[in-house]
C-alpha cells in the first residue's frame, strides 16, 4: 500500500460520496457502544471453526491484515472446535458458519455454494458468514469496504483509510449477487486475488484452484477445429468439413477468411468423434464448469443437402442445426458428467434463435452482441432492435444464457471510447433475459488501454450489484485512484461521455474522425490533464494521470499528426508508452509501429 496515496484519499474523503458508514450510532440514550479498536489496541480476536473452508481461512487472514492497516492493532486469529460451546458476550469476530454458531445464534447454515452473506452483531460479538465456497469470503470484503472504506481499485492500487477508533452498537447487513457468473475480461482484472476481493467468480479457460474461493471456468471458444482438425482429418475425410459451392472446404490458415469453413454437422461420424473427444477432454480437465462446442471464428457453414434440411427444419436458422448437434453431445456428456454443462455460441451467422428446437437443460448458449451500437443501451437504440429480438427469442427457448459482451474499442484500445453510460443498462438487460453469466470482453492483452482500471473496477461492482449508483462508484474511483488530480480527470471523463448524442452510433471499432470527437474536446481535455498533473499527490499518482492521458494524446496524433509532431504531443505519447512498457494499442490492427510511421510521415 502506498501511504501517500492513502493520505490523499483521506484528505478528499469528505468530497467523496462513498458509503463510509461509521460504526457509531448517535442515539444518546442507547447502551454503551462496543469498541472494536482504539489507539492501535483491540480486545477483539478473529475466530474460525477448525472446519472452515480454505477461502474462509484466507478471508480471515485478509481481515486480520487489513484491520491492522486500518487500526494499527493486531487481531489474533484463533480456531475453535466446530461443536464446542462458545462463550457469551466475548469480543470476537466469527468468520464463517459452524454447528457451534448454529446453536449459539439459531440461524440456518447456508449452502456451500451460496454466495450471499450477512454480517451482524449480537452484543459485542460480530459474525460474518455466507456459503463456505465464497460467501463468507465476500462477506469479509464487504465488511471492510462498507464499514471502513477499503478499496482495491486495481492490483497494487489499494486504498485503506486509517482510523484511531471504531465502535458499534448495531450492525446488520445482508447482500447477494445480482449475477451468478461474473467474468470481467480485462488484463488488469486477471489477478486472482484482486478478483476475489472484488467478488469476481467467472473466468475463461482457467484453473479455479488459482483463485481464492475458486471460480466458474467456461472452457474454450471456437472449438470445432480444436476437436476435429483439418490437419488430422481433411485428407482422409473431407466430408467432415463444410461443403461450399460444391467443394469440401477446410482451410483454416487461408488469409481470406471467406475461404475458411466449419464442420459438416449432419455427418454422424462428426458427431461421434466430437462426443468422444469432448468426454475425453472433460476427463482430462475436470476443473471447468462449462465446455465449449462452438463454431470457428469465421463463416461458411456447410451447404450440403443434409445440413441444409436440418437448417430448414429449425426455422431456416443455422443456429438450429448447431443446437441439434450440441444437444446430442450434451446428452451423451450428461450420462458421465451430470454436473458439467456444454456451451456453444450464438454469434454472427448463428445469432438468431432457431425454431422447433430448444437448447437442453445442460446447454449454455453464449450470445454475442458483436454488431451492437454501444453508444446507446441495447434497449434504447433502434440499431440494436435486431439484437434485442434475438436476445428475447433465445431467452424464450433457453434454460439459461451466458452473454459474451464487448466493452472496448478493439481496433484502438488506446483511443477515447465513451461507452460508460451503457454498461449498467446492458448488464440489467442481460440479467432480465436469463443471463446466468456475463463476460465483458475488454482490453485483455496488456495494460494501458483507455480507463482500463476504472472500467474493470466498475464492471466488477456492477456485476455484483447491477442497481448501484454508477456516479458514486466513478467519483469514489476518481478520487481514490487519482487523488487530487481526480477532479480534473472526472471533468475530462464527463465531457467525453457527454459527446455522445442520440445521433452518434458506434460499435466495437471507433475511429478518430468520428463526428463525436472535436478539436475543441481534444484541446480542452489536454488542458484538463495539465491541471491534473500539476496537483498530483505523488509520483505514483502522476504515473496514473499520464496513463489516463494517453487516449487523448493518441486522438490528437491521429487527427493532427503534423501539429502533434511539432508541439511535442507525439513525443509525449511515445515517452509514456515506453516508460510503461506498453506495446499494444489495439487487439489486432493499428499496431504501434504503423502508427508511428503514420505520424512521422504525415504532411500538411
Ligand atoms: Zn453438411
Ligand atoms: Zn446507437
């Protein structure tokens, strides 16, 4: 933890509308409050059952660590036997549930996987518990966040306010997740400890054992050729692959994506091999929750008569034959692995829902709004009506959905991208339409993308509580993460978001000449960053401000390359990139070397 950061955070706490509930009630006739700690001393100790789960033990140690940071006091960590008679009125913080607690407080034991939690007191005793898998752990972090203002904004960017005294009379808070599986797909959000602290439980193709409390791993995407590869089968069995214009095609390396293809799903051998290999794979990798059987990342579904007859049977939709195929794999898998699910995609040519068929109960369709306008919420932009129709159609026939959503500019990670206003309404839309999980795909390869830390943090908070006050979270982040500079960065942020009008539509690619950007916006923003840098509390915060400025510098370089070269904007941009070791400014296109060449060779 950075002490200076904490100091500036505290200085500005009064400006921040965080829910910093002091553990004190003001009723003058109430009984004496219980003193949790005072002047670096405490009478309290943390107590765990000897049968506590791994994540409860970890969370209790976290509680001990952060309470020490807050108070300076050492809270001993003790174990009790799960059936022993516990003392009355002792200064103890119990983490996790146990039979001993049950006989003491008379509550029901939560289910192992229940992620909801409660923390409350009975007299001087404090209780924090939920399900043993992750619920108690989440309770500990909410206790620290809500009652002391602790924040874990990004890996290595903690804000832990210190306190001389903390006391309480009554405390009772219950909370539960708004979304079952929360997958925040940003580079900065892949830190398993940061994920646990921010209640993220969804990952892509990851080993749950790496994360405190584990996670729900959705293994794989675009897996057709992963299981049935052209190099292994095409020569002997070209009929396993798509028939395109009278020819069996399997050319996964062709630079022309129009020449790449899929599997011939109606071929019984394709189904047989796929089923066997998926089962083998689950046997070898049993740690995932969902296993993907899904189309390659291009088009060209099979045109053969048998495939097209199935497409026709299911409403003329390519998703129909896909669900027909995946359902059969899922049915076979269920016999051996009843607790595993088979995932697939509703993406591009399979985005519309089929008719006359439904995904089985153990099939999880991952629907992708890759074509959507992200300037406006899904439900309120006319350009998103066809996606909303597809979403509602899928929700009507599916036991559950899992959304693969896109929340950054993939062509230019580093450019200003004012889509913050859609994050909350879209997550709500997904939840209202049977989403059990949402994956928010962001800039996942490295640091340095536009407001990466803020976006990853806000998304984590929204996936847990889709009804939260977004403005409050952003204010809290701006002042906690950027200190005094945060007021100017918030101003820049607001101007940028406000540049979106009902007429400005954009998707996952946005270029520098989009009408929503103006020279005035660029110049005013650079001016705001100058002010932000002037008041930076310390070197670390200055670094963060420089990183936050990169997008607007990039925008200026793209719009006015000659001027940017002459007035030092370009050099400043490159200097910060080099200092931070950032090499990637887009998912695929617009790489850094091309960008440099463009600016350096630009003429008036
Ligand atoms: Zn076919
Ligand atoms: Zn729109």
